[in-house]
């Protein structure tokens, strides 16, 4: 499909960032969101001339704010020679067009910025498809004004205001063609993603057949999820100090201290006001969250908004239907908290969550062993630690013990092997006749 959704300059160098809020909203929250938008914008390589938080008595249909405040922002953009306005809010297609008419420069909202970052970071075929789907759905209602230039090009009657019925007809036909192409592309991507979803389901069934538990690593973007997976498994996943460094899921198998195997899966990061269409597009990937036995939520404890990041992740999990999953919380980057504040801050954070939590510094390799123990405790109901007397003639049982469990010690007494082992409970239940008191 060759059409362009909306024209943008090749490079935006002077963007004015604006966050519009209602009087009742927390100014700290508004400031934190605008700072986050600044990070997102800088991740796109866009220059920023200023950031403004503005409050309005009520959200208006045309500009979100009133006409007077809109004029003030237009004048500010002109004074700063801004070549783009970026809003921290979500703008409707009509609001976006009204702001572009008012200011004469491109206008983006928070969702478009996040979509552009996802488009830059997508690497795998699946991630590219997921991002394409979200971008097409975002762009489709914004196609209405694409072909106004045809009126100007064709001329015709109408007092020089552009072309009459013939010109309008051409524009309408082109819009319909592009809309049809867009809908066809959306359906094609959905079909491909459904194929991927079925393939994941087949792989998941095989893992369940083998009785291997799974944990999904979730959390706010840039909290250290990929770094954690790398530290526990040597996965080699891209892990950089940037928002949405990786969009692809990676799974690795590890062995817990009690001998249980566990599949760890890294997932895409969350963010406040994460566009719903992105959650929908990444459903095939995020299914790993809903089917996991438990979750490991990674939180950047050094961030002033750590608790809000935790709450945001919980909200997205609820949207996915995974709010009741057992979870352990990792307070990462503890080494970045000043030592004199560290203990009090971690205590305060721990009291705010209703699940097991522990401090870590993934970068410094601190807390990894404790996390593995916590994971083993989450799965302790699946295994039993017992001592058995196994006749050597029944070597098949010994082989299964080594294959499916963890043999801690083996001694020999006559024609028997005295074995202490951690075994899956289902298998251990079949060995009751061999169990030692």
C-alpha cells in the first residue's frame, strides 16, 4: 500500500510541548506526565523549545481548551518559532485538524508519539505487524483532509475557492480508494497476527503438556525488564536506558533452586495513558501475561513516580484480565537511591503492595538469588521434597526422577537406592509406596 496517511516534515527541530489539564487534576501528576512526554519526544530525536502545562475550566470540543487559551498557545508557538505542537493529551481527528489550521504547523498527540517510537523500535516481523496495525487504526479517521489539494490543483468554478463538483468528486473517490486499501491492510495484518497467535498457542500447549511452569516479566517501560532476563538467563536481549528499547517477547528456560524448571518471558513495557489500540494490537504478544503461572513486576524504585508506575502496570494487567495472577514485585535500581533514604523508601513502597516484594540492583547483580528463591516459593505447591527407597531393578523410576525433578542425594543400601529428591507433586503421588518415613 503506497499512500501516505498524513504529511509531516522530514525533520521536526523545534517542538512546543503542551499538557492540558482540568483544575481538579494534580499539578504534580500533570508535571510528571509532561516530563514523560519530553522523554518520549527526545527518544524520537525531536528538538524541544518549551514545555507548558495549562489548565482549563472544562474540556472543549474544538481545541480541548477555550478559544482564548488556544490563541495564547498559537502566539507562543509563533514567538518560539515552533515547527510542531505536541500535546500530552489524546486529540480527536477533528481537534488535531483544528489545531493545525489555527497554528499552521503539524500537531501530534501523545498517542502518535508513542506509535512513532514503537515504529522505530520494531524489529521482528510480529512486532512490525503489531505496530502497523495500531498506526493504521490511528490514521484511518484522520484521512478525511488528505485530498483537499486536489481541489486547488483542478481549479474550476466557485469563485476561485477550488473546484466545484468535479474536483470534489475526484477527492472523494481517492479517499474511498485509500480507505478501502487501509481496511484491506488492517484485515490482512489481523489475519497474520491470528496465525501467530495460534502458533503461540501450540507452543504453549506443548509446554503445559511437559508440565513446565512459566512466569512473565512485566512492568513500566525502562524499569529493567530485559536487563533482569539477561542477568538470570544470559538471553542477550537488547537492554538500554531508553523508553521501549525492545518490543519483542523473549523466553528462556531456567532452573529454580528447588530443581523446578521455569520459563521466563520478557514482555513489552507499559506506560501511563498507553493507547488502547496498542494494547489491542499487541494482544498476541501479551497473551503470555494472561497464561503465565505468575508475574514478576519490575519497578524502578529510584524513580519518584515508582508507585504510580506500579499502579499503571496493574491497571494494564487488569485490562488484559490478568489482575488476579500471583505476582512478586522487584524494586529495581535500588543502588540509585541515596543510602540514607534507601531503607525508609523501600519500606514505604513495600507497604503499598499486597504481594511479595524484594529489592534488587540488576545492573550490579544484587538480589538475583533472592528472586529465584521467591520464584521457587511461588511454585512450591507444584513440588514435594521427599526421601524414597527405589529398588535398583526399577531403574526407570530413577531415570524419570533425574529427568523431571531434582535429585539432591543418592545412597545405596543392598539392592536399593535411597534417594532424596524434589519432584512434581503429580509424580510424587505415584511413588507413595516407595516413600521413606
